[in-house]
């Protein structure tokens, strides 16, 4: 590519960069409370599955699992704003299907009410 082609392409590249930045900013603004809690849950889950967790005592690990469960309960109690929120709740509560959803534990009844509300 010669200098003339590079200069001609620069405005289009700048427009694309602005557009992608605007989309990223828009996505950050539209993040729901459930999404923020899910990101916290996701980070805790990654930590529990990571190398650092392998070297801690069973008591330390159990404490972190309990902390993650508190994050899950907080997420379940946070009102869903859209269908994605409901799916995030289900994913975290069941660890992506590895666990059952359970009966009417904390937040599960509210979860099913949200599902009923979304499907009419």
C-alpha cells in the first residue's frame, strides 16, 4: 500500500474506530445489574477453577465457594430486566447446568416468576 492509498483509507479507519468505540460505550451503559453481578460470579468461578485454588486449604476453598453462593443468591434476588438476565441467572445458579436448579431456595421462586412474566 502506498502513501496515497494509506491517506485515503485513514478517514474510513477513523470512522470505524469511532463507531466501534461508540458501540462499546453503548454496551457498557446498557449493562444491567444482573450482568454486573454475573461478571463478578464469573470471575469468582474462574478463580475457583484456577491454579491458586489448587494450593489453598479445603477450609479456604469452602469459604470462597460460600462467597460465590452469596453472589448467586444476590443475582437471583436482583430483578431481571430482559431475557438475557434470566439466562444469566439460570447459568450461574446451575453452574451452566452442572447443578440442578433446586426447589424454592432463595431466589428460585422469583426466578420462575420472571420466566413466566417473560413468556406471558
